[in-house]
C-alpha cells in the first residue's frame, strides 16, 4: 500500500507540470509566488520562439494566462537577452516583471475581495480583467524602443489603459531618458512643449466633423513632465496618459515629431547617421 501511495505521489508530481514544445501548463504555486489562494485557478505560461533583432539582441515573448470565476488575466511581455551589459539587461527584465506583477496582484486581490462582498450583498459579480501587450517601434544599432500597454477593468463603465515606454541604448544597455536624446545645450523641454501645443491648437481648429480630429480639451496645454516617449523609426513620439489632454473617448494622445526636424540638436552618439 505504501509503495502504491509513493508511486501515485511521484506520478502526480510529474503531471503537475506538462510540457508540450515551449508551452507549460503548471500548478499555480510552481509558476508564481502569489499571496492568494489558487483555488479553481487555470494557469498557463507560453514562451514563443526567440527572434533576433538587428543588433543580435534576442527577444522572447512570454504569455501568462490566468482565469478564475473572479478574474481573467492575459499577459504578453518581452524578455530581452544577449545585451552586452548583463546588469542592465537584468534591471530591464526585472522592471517589466515588477510592473506586470503589481497589476496582476492588484487585480487578483481586488477581485477576490469584491467577490466576497457581492456574495454577502447579493450583487451580480463582474469579472475583473487584466490584459497587457507590447509593441516594438525601433530596432537599430543605436536604440531599441518599445512600449507595454496595460488594460485593466475593475468594474464601472469602462476599464483603464496605460502605456509604458522602454528606450534602450544599445551600446550601454541602459534606459534613455528624454533628455539623453539631445545635446546638453538644447532646451528640449521648451521646444518640444511648443511643438506639442502647436499640434493641439491645429487639431482644435479643425471642424467637428473632420474625421482626423482628435478631440482635445479646448484648454489643453502640454506638461512634458507627465509624458513618456518612444522612437518610431524616423520619429520621436511623445504621448500622455488618458484624461491628461483629452476625454477618455479620444484615447491616449500622442504627438509625432520627425527626428529630422531636431537633427541639429540630437545626441551624436545616438544618431551617428
């Protein structure tokens, strides 16, 4: 009887992780260190094949899917390897993981608390949702630029979307602040703010039925401190969070500024061409 019990335990241990190609379906406790119960939880992690950038940097997509009656989580995030600066590589991947885990833990704990309350009050349960995805905009010998977009729904009329930018110096492996793109003598805050406010004014001057109209607030003025940026091929794109310059229905406001218009003031070590 003891032999059969040990044999069964061994089989269950092996079956707790089923590996098919690069897809892993595992017991929740083996994949994460959550601070919540994994009862009735379906969980899957998928690692897509690695693709190599122009700089021989390897990027692998990590998918995380969690589902219970209280919440549904579908996450896509990049895992970066082969940077020359391994310390910088670890910091970037850790920052991405921490960002996503913070959202995940908030959704899980919030949904479970809400489920207890609706059961107590007899209210209908609304499943909480978390979705994240990423997009690579620039990939050359100087800068790797990508964003991670996170959508969360915790009840109410609609969810919230937030976008986080990552801009990496391919030589050092470190993240680039907006000021790092320019020469020290260039007053980038004043010049970029002026250009953004010009684009807002031009858009507000369009007739209401113009399909290209973004619908900014009439008194919208850019505060660069509240913005993020990414490089999209030959353009600098500066964007702001929801509600900052426009109503929710307009989406995330972004402003495209051609790098050629800034070329005399760009950091030559990043833009040697």
